[in-house]
């Protein structure tokens, strides 16, 4: 009888789908004791989910049936939690969910668990069986997490600066498949502010000293800098506002609730001329940039501007009532007085509330981690307690490094989200805390001291690296219990490579014990870089290109060996090709340091022959790494530059965007910026055109000094090379955008060349 009801209801649903788009309708059916209802909004999710199916598995989409799901139980305190079901019916796979994200998650669960497939930024396996596996017993999953947050302000620049709609569409699909329902959405924010300030009487000239270049929006919106990398063309603003409209439409169609920006007080430098009586605070980020201006929250203009901005934004983009605002990101408030901080917080929220009575303030908790000397318990409590508990949501931004919730009584009663940060600056390294990510979200959820823990999330500064960590973190979404890594990792390897190869699993068990076994320690926040990327030096590390490993370098060699052996079986796998390049890259990047120490010792001992020998080996190592990285699109500089220039509509715009693209990943700022190498990358093209020439100039200076029995003028060299770097940033140059060479062949060649000499 249940089958009859389902068949009839599906027929009715198909017949009236047009009516359902415009008028709320109700079709009830009983199946396995569960009551389902279908509505116009649910059908929008179904339509969006069907479109996602066509994009993800276009040749097999017809094998799936998509249905909306909703349970009526007003007494259920978890009724706002997403649910999905999977079952086989009439030779097809039914994916059922209460929204598009749940339906997409059902698809990804089926692809993982039944088809042994995987979709990551760095390797995809969608080799589905010819006959889709039958789901013998209906799968029913309900997430314990109301929110699954995604993105850090920094992600929008370290990874997403140059994305077009095609790339965003792919990312939104990835979000839905991985259960994300709460993405930060700040693309195109500058255009809304442009319109607001124009309505306030500011001219284009007034705003030239305000809007920064496209690489620096993250720090601009957080109040750290103005104007740098600009002036920003209005064409960019309009292009990206249109892009934001597409992004939001797709996210909402899938049932996501995007977090939009709100006013935090950051105003143009010309504000003091327009409003001479306004209460402004001049502040400095202390990273080589000019002062910025913050409007005092007590000034009557503060709430008015905040209200004006949200009203303008809502009129153009709509709202899900979630607003991101970070008042003092890496900038200390002028006072640590509790009353002052309470009033400040109260006024920031008031600006939101006046424009939207349902507003919820979403705050990054980074300041409580990065500046704990200022943000002690009384200061944190004062800032948070001024806002009603149900009107604020805290992001514990780097919980896997330091769980701030544990020293703030779970943010003093505020709802909060457990997040994994994992990557800083888009640096290229193997790194993660696998056991922490597998266990701690569940432990926190069950801990009576965790208060109102409402979700989990990803807050990396950049994506497209260490895919295993992001797959693992989001595997928490649909379960309450700790993930058993012993069980999870073999599934990950099989899904990734399409094989149960024992050598591959051996390699991953070594990675698990080395690069992915970093202990929880706030002083070991991220992975090491290679000395190759540091501004040339006789020291063993530089400020941002840190070389201290979180494991013994030799412990990684066995993993490399195992990958080489596994290549016979796994070489056709996209994910394996990325991984063998990544592991080979890491071993060689680590080897650069002992090689550097050899030529430093030769220099100190005035051994010219050894210095030339080891310095030439060092340059050859850079060449070999560059050739290896050329085999994978994931490690190419070319697309980063090409995509930046594509946004330009004039020659000058293209040049400006190219400069922005190069600057962020090298100097970060101008020639004297203390953040140089913070966002360094091990990329083909960057190694050959930037890192290698720097070292060549360094070696040339040392050759000359040794020939004349003098010491190297390190201070003079640093100044000279900084100017060369600035010229590199501003020069016009294209780089390869298509991979060159076979990743397996090159990895095997480099293993044969280096394996015996690195010991």
C-alpha cells in the first residue's frame, strides 16, 4: 500500500508542479510512518537540486529521483535541523531532503558510501559503477548542527580574488555537497558602500583614498587598510555586484542562509572633511599601511550609517538576517573599560536592529585569540553581554588550535560555532590536526559546559590545499559521535583513488602520524614553509617563511616511498596524481633547508668550492620543484595572473589587477612591507621567476664577497632585493596556464634522483 501511495503522490506532484511554484499547496502521503509535505519553497529547492545533479553527475542524473522532505513535529527541539533520506525505488535512487543542501548532502553520501567516489578541490573521482548500487535499507540522517558555516574574510582574497561565476558555481555546489548552509557572502560589498557614500554627498575623488585594490578587500572591510592597491575602478564594483547577485540567488535556491556584511565604523579618510564634528578614531594596523579611520559608536552618525547601509543592501540583495561585523580585528579598542566596550557593542547591534528587527550579529572570535592580552574575561564578557543572546552568533574561529569557548564559559551564553581554520595565507604545505578534527566537535557538542554550541564550520584563510582535512571536518555534519579515523581513512583513500591499494593506505597512515598529527598548541598554528620561499638569508628561517617542521623530516620519506610504489595501481586517479606531486613537493621543500645549511657553512668556512657546489644544487632543486609543480593545475601561477587580468576592461585595469595578484603572494604590500612572504606559495612560475632569481642574486653577492675576502652586506642586499621584488610585482608577464608533463613520470624521476641523497 505504501508503494501505491508514493506512486500516486509522485504523479500528482508532477502534474501540479507549475501550480506549486506560485501557490502554497499541500500533498500528504504516509510512507514508513513519516509525514511528508511539499510546498512552493520546497519545490524551489527540488528544482535547484535537480540542476545541481545535472552539473555534478550529468550522465547519471536520470538515475536519481529528488524529493522534498519535511516532518511536522512542533514539539521537537531539533526540528530546525536538516534531514536527508536515501532509498532505492523502482530501479532508481531517491534523494530526499528538507532543503537543497540536505538533498545535495544525500547525493554526496551516496557517492561516498555506495559508489566510492569523491569530489575535492584537488582531485575528483566520479567513476560511478555502470549499475548504481541498491540501497537495501533506507538511510535516514539528521544533523545535530543547526549551522555549518563557511569562509573567513581572508578566503575571499587568498583564494577567491579573481573568481568568475563559473568558478563560484562550482564552489557553491561543493558547499552544498559538503553540508554547508551558512556561507559568508561579501563579494561586491564595495558597490553597496559606493552607493551609500554617494548618497551621503561623497564624490568619486573623495572615495579614491578609501577603496583598495581587489587583492585587499578582506583587510579593507576589517578596517586594517585603505586605498592600497587601488584606485578601484567602478567597473570592478559593478561587475562584482552582479556576481554577488548570482551567488546569493544560487545559495538561497539551495536553502543556504548567506551571511551579509554590516557596518563596523570604518569610514573614508575624507569623512573628517565632510563631517568635521564627527567623533573619529585614527588607528593603525602596524603592518606598513597608513592610518584608517573608525567612527565612534557613540556618534549619532554611527547608527544612521549602519541603518542606511543595511537598508540599501537589503533592497538590492535581500537578507537572511545574518550580518557579519568585526569591530576590532587586530586593532585594539581605545579603552579596556567594560562600560565602554558594552556601549560600543550595544550601538553596533543597534545599527543592525534599526534596519532589521530580526538581525543576528555574526562575529568572528579571532580577536579573542590573536589579542588575548587585551581581551581578558571582563572585556570579552562586556562586549558580548550587551547584545541579547538570541541576536548574536560567535565564530570560534580557530577552535582546533585554541578552543576559546573553554576560557569564556562558552562565550557567556551566546550561540557559537566550532570552526577549523587550518591554513594561513594560502601557504603550500601538508598540515593538519586529523585526530582533533575527528573528535573535538563531537566532544564539544556533548559537553554540558559548551553552552549553546550551534554548529561547525570551515574558516581557513585559503582553500585548495590539504583536501583530506576538509573532507574529514565536514564528515562531522551528519553524526553526533566521534569520527574513528582508523575506519574513515581507508574509505577516504578508496574513494579518492578508486582502489584499496595497500601501499597507498600505508602512505596515508604515515601522513596521518606526521604532517596530520600536529598537537593542539596555540604556538603551532600552521605548517612550515620552505627556506626557498624566504627572502634569501643565511639564517635558517625568516619571519613568515618559517621552516620549523611539526614532525621529523625523515619520517615523511617512507610515505614518499609508498606513494611511488602505489603509482603502479593508482596512477590514473586524479586525486592520486595531485597527492604524489604534493608529497614529492613537500619532501623536496623540506630538503632545501639542510642543503641551505651546507652552503651557509661553506660560506662561513670560506670554502669557495663547496659554496658553489651546494648553491648550484640548491638552484637545481628549485628547477626540479618547478618542473614537478608544472604537471598540476593546482600548482600553477599562470591561472592566478590570467584570471586577474580577465577582469580588466582596459589596459590600465588589467595592469592594476596583475599587480594586485602578484603583490599579495610575494611582498603583500609595498617594497618595505613587513608582511612579505606571509602568503607565499610553492607554485610553478613563482619558483622559476621569483624565488630562483632572488637566490641567484644572493649567491652572486656572496661569490663577490668571498672572492674579495669580505663579508656579505646582508642589510644592503635586503634593501636591494626588495626593490627588485617590487619591479617583479609591477612588470607585465604571462605564465603557463596549462599543465605540462606527466605528474607520475616526474615524481618517479625525482624520487630516483633525490631519495638516496636526502638521507
